[in-house]
């Protein structure tokens, strides 16, 4: 927004310093007049020789007072200009960093040295904001690149199938339709996952009281056929754990966690345990599964979009798109919660979600 030019902060501070100094000088002179000169005898004719009197003191004091006031005013302007410049120097560095950030350069930092004061606290806060922005932009760019790649793959497969069908009219149409249907289903699932991820990142949802134990039972009931197909024991234990949030998003979060635990449970015949409890104002949800051992350095990357950990035992019905734990992380963050992933020494993964509980 364009604004009319005005006085700079440095000039305002300079005028303030000079004005304050001039007022202080005038008050000092007034005090001298009130408490000294008024006790001196008044002799406006000056006929009593050289004895002190008000007339002589006023004639002597007035020019000196005017000179002193002029000196104080000049000294206040010069000194105020220098002091204001030194005081506002940190703001100049912060402004320069802000201008660089406005051009798209987020790697610049103020890095102001010295002891903490208001300006250095502002500079540190600004550096933290730039760091978070740089990380967020890098994450969004990486996500956009991965999403474009993932979306391009089913479209390329569909185009290839259609080209083959066009060049070979005798090809079985039933097989072609089935393959196109599977590819299209995967593309739709990926698009819906991207939309859900975007919605949870924005935090635009209605909040209500939700019981995580009931949501866990609903998710387990939905995925029970997959567990039976894989020969995996699926248990839901614990007590009520009420949190405030979106029931739809929290259901998707728990469903993704349980589905992820099932499809990574290799070899078949393992267990998946879902546990809920409320403790100390926090609602806890823990999903633990057996399976192959995960390298510790791989675990922190599992919540990144399109990051796939180990080999998966998938069926067409539950084909994943690489956004399961990314959506979980986004939902937990949108609900002001905490997500913890720990590799089990015996193999498998333990995922713990902590959400603020209801009063």
C-alpha cells in the first residue's frame, strides 16, 4: 500500500531528544528564577552601587540563559541525531533482511550479536520466522515435485494402454477396462489424499469433542477383512480418550495408521495393537505392529510425502499412494498434537499420537 512520505523515525527521535533537553533546560532556568532571583532585592535603577540586586542579575543572567538554551538545543539536535542512529541501526539490518526475503531470498539471516534486548529479540524472532519459511517453502516445492511425478505416472499408464488398444483393435477390451479402472482408481485416491492433506494443513475444519477409542474401533472394524486376509491379529484396547477436533480427519488419521500397520506387517501372521487412554489432560493413541526391523535413520523420514519405508503386502483394494503417514502427521499438527514414531527392536513400528484432551 502506497503511503504519503513522512518524517523518519530517526528525525522524530532527534526532535524528541532535543525538545526534551530544551524543556529540561527551561525548567532549570525557571527554578533558578523562582528560588534565587525572587529573594534578591529589586532595584531597577541600579543606584545602590555594585550591591547585588534583581535588576543587575536579570541583565547579566538573561543573555547567558539565552546562550545556554541555544547551546542545549543545538547539542540536543546533534546528540539526538547520533544517538537515534545508533539506536535504530538494528532496525536497518532487520529491514534489509526483510527486503531480501521479499525478493524470495529466504536464506539470509540477521544474526544480531550482543546481549538480548528488544531489538535483538525482534531479530531472533525474525530469523526463526525466516528459517521456518525456508523449510516450509522447500517442503512445499519437494511435495509439488513428488505430487507431479506421482500424478503423471497413472496418466502415462492410461495413455499407454489407450495407445495399445488403438493400434491393436483385437486386444481384449475386458482386460483393458480392468487395467484402466485400476489405474484410474489409484489416480482418484491420490487426488483425494492430496486434497485431504491440503485441507488438514490449512486447519479449516469444525472442532468437536471426539472419543479416540470409538474412532479406533470404527477403523479396526473397517480394516478387519484386510487383517483376516493377511492372517494378522488386530486388537483394540484401552479406555476412553476424548479430544477436540474433526471426527472425519481423526478417523482418517487412525485408519491410515492401522492400514499402514497392516500392509507393512511382513511376514504375514503378525499382530497390530491399537491402544487409547486419557492421562493428565492428554489423549493418547498408540498403534503398534510387528514386522521387519526398520533402520533407525529411516524412521524420521516416514512422515514425508511419498516416502515408502519397507516392502508392502498390498492388494488392489488397499493400494497406497505414499501419503498415509504424511496425512497422519498433517492431521496431528492441525490438532496441536504430537506424533512419535519408534522402531521396535524386534521388528515393526510403534506410532504414538498425543492430542490435547477435553477439560
